[in-house]
C-alpha cells in the first residue's frame, strides 16, 4: 500500500510539474507572495534578467520622454488576412491564435509573422502616468526568432466590438484552464486599432524569462472596453493571475520614439 501511495504521489507531482511548464504558472502577480513580480528574478537562474535587465517592459509612456518622428508609414506596415482562429484560457490570460498564416507586420524592412494575441487587465504599459483598464498584445515573430509586439490600450467605457463578438466563447471556457474554443475566421484587423500615431521602443517580455528582445509598438489612440467585458476576461484568471499586469520598469538610457 505504501508503494502505491508513493507512486500516486509521484504521478501527481509529475503532472503538476508538467502543467507548470506548459502553462508557465511558476510565476504570478499577487503582491507580497512568493512568486510575485519583484521575486521573478530569483525563482530561476534563467529569469535573472527580470531583475538585472536594463531594457525591461512595460514602461510609462509620455511625450516628455519621447523623440518625435514623422515617418510611421515607412517604419511599420501591416499585412493581415482572415483565417480560422482559436481562443484558449491559459490560466494567466486569454489568448487568440490562428490555425494558419494570418499575416505579418513589417518593421524597418523586417517581416514579423503574427503568432498570437492576448489581453492584460489592467494595462501593463502606463500612458502619461495612468494605468488603464486593459491592454491587448499582438505578438509577432521574425524568421530569426526576434519578437515584435503591438500593444493597444483600453479605458473602461463602451463595449469593445471584437470582445463582444467572442464573449460567449470567453464565458464558455472561463472555468477551464487550458480550455479551447473555436471562434471562426478572424481578421486580425478586427481588434480595432489605429496606426496613425504610436510609441516605439526596445524592451522585453513582460513575463518570465523577461527576454530583452522585443520591439514594442504601443498605439497612442486609446480604445474602450466595458465593465462587463473586463469582468469576463478577468474572471477566467485565478490564483494570483486576477490582475496579470507587471509593474512599470525603469527606462534607463533607452530611446522612445513617438511616431506622428
């Protein structure tokens, strides 16, 4: 009987470890707890840059810290197309991924293929010292493995049309970590953002391992999201992920560009 108990315990621990690796749940956001953002750097050696890095994200974006440029259409171009998409509850966020090639962005002549999109609530980036209600991240990757993320900020207000379209799917997997739901053909442009004015800077992943290899583009025009939508997205996250936003990081000597 003792051997059976030990074997079952080993299986449970192995499954727990596997789940942590698959869902990246070895970190969370609950302030003061063992794995909160201030302690990410000490959890694993390969996460040390979370505390030591000089190009960490998110940051507070203001015109005062930015260098203004006027060639946005040359710097960033989008080429998207509608393909079948899936919504997944990863436990720490809600993610939309595409089953086929949904297009790309081109930054300074480099192609970055769209990989997935997900939401943070509240926002991770600050705008003029203000943390907003929500932030969308559209994650792209180049052939060399470099990342480019477009961030869209939202205030509480009118419902967001795209979230309204998939609200029933969000609610259907809110209680299922790892749960997935087909959401049909989705054109990435349906997320609804305006590239006429945006901030751009070199930063990092906002979750461990905090790798400093991300070109960030944060749209200056703020959208809206309803209270019901915020609650629905946040309700899918529990156990330290209810507020999945990393604190703002020091700018250090980086240059931030404001494209107008």
